[in-house]
C-alpha cells in the first residue's frame, strides 16, 4: 500500500498537480513548523529574563508570535485531521483558544476524528448543546429524524451525541412521499409538482430546489423541466446564476449543504441509489467501513431533507431506499396519479 501511495505522489509531482488533502497536509506542516519556532523563541526569551530580544527576532524577518489569539470553527464535523492540526498550530493552547460548532449528525464527508488525539481538549471546557431549530417545521424535522433513527453519533470526540430534545418553533405541512414506476415518470411528476407550486400557490421557482443522487440525474432532470410541456427554467446549485433569474435550483444531495429553500424535493431516493449499491461491496469484508459509509449516506439524506423550510417532498422509482421510514413507504402516493402530460395540475398534493 505504501509503495502505491509513493507512486501516486510521484505521478502528481510529474504532472505538477496536487489534491485538496495534500494541500491541507502541507498547510498543517507549515503551521506546525512556524509554531515550533514561536515556542522555541518564547522558551529562549523566558530563559533570558523575559526581555524582548530584538536582535534575535529581527533576524528572522518577523516578530515571532502565534498567528491568531482565537480561532472560530463552524461545521466542525466536516474538517479532516490535517485541518485540525493546522488550526491547532495557529493558536496557543489556553482559555478561549478555539471555539467550535459542529454536529456529527450532519457529517457528509469521510472525516471522522477524535479531537483529543489532535491536541484539542474538550473535556471540562464550557459547552452548550443547541436544541431549538428555527430553519424548518417540526413536521419536517420529525421526518428527518426518522432517516437516522437507530444510528449512534459521536460528539466530535470520544463521547456520544443524540438529537434527544431537539425541537422546532415552526409548524406546517407534513412531508409527502410519492412512488413512481420508473425514473422518467418520476421526473415528470417532479416537474408537475413544481409547476403547480408556482402557478397555483405563487411560489417563485427560485425558492424551490430539487436534490438528486448523481450529476447525471441533474442533467436529465434539467432536460425534463425544460420540456415544452413544463417550460421550467433550472439552474444547477454551485454554478453562477444570473441575477433576477427565477429558476428552480437542482443539484446533488451534497450540494445542498448550508443552503435553505422554501420547498425542497428529493428525487431518486431509491434503493441502490440512496445509499449507492457500491456500499454492498464492504458489507462482509470491511464491516466497519460499511457502517461508516452507511451512516454518512444517512446523514447526507438528513442534511438535504432539513434544507426545506415549509415543504418537503420525497420521491423514488422502483424500490424505496431502506433509509425511508416504513410508514412513509406504505402510505406513499403514486406519481402516476399526478397530471404530468399537459398544463398545471388540477389538484393539490399539499392540500
């Protein structure tokens, strides 16, 4: 394995290329070297009476001191070990050195670390668990919780965290579930629902978003929405969107991180896609990796579902994802019942 890693690094060097992970590693090493100099300088200064040693510090071309007095970290669950080593080296350990906010339930990247092992001590520190949600309704929040029920999540260290007591101040529509016989019908149903929300209820297209499992699905859905039967303009999440354009946002589930929309539609939530069928290759030979990857897939769906403020609609074709609650699957409506061929729907799925 190490031989393979060395060959990969040599290949990158020849091509003058790198990766985000390698950049983070180099940044951590650079900051570590800098902090080592700061520490050595402080120790030397203490040994010589605590006076400012202008000749020594001027010789380095800079006044050696920690880069920052305080560091604030948001979305802490998505940082890798390299990121944490870099941040640790940017500020001297002490009171109020690092303030972090994170939630392992929203970890959608393969970065699972134990902060205590990286020089960031959390036991005994002042901490507060946030339990009040202002983003979405209690109905959507309750359904989203059902997507990760039974899983155990860490507290970004050696402890455990739960969503017990987590609640919302808002109320609204219950999430809706629709099944379709195939992907084409499912996309047409999504188009019909989007058009209805826009024409009947006046919801701007820009206030609605559709999340799908893959980039190919993004392209296919955009083509369906642009069909003359619907005439719905769509913009991909993450791309530059012209100012003033009223277009539905579409993107992969990963792209929903950090966003918020009035109405969210999650399509393609089918077994084999969410989670992806490649996960099964780990089930028997790599049990721990299988557990981690499945939990990450659940968290991804949980994050996407909680981007909805007022309405959440989940659709699938074929067999529903095993992440969906049994009661949701058994009571789901049939997408073929929606008028998808001509004009705005005459009925409201939200009524």
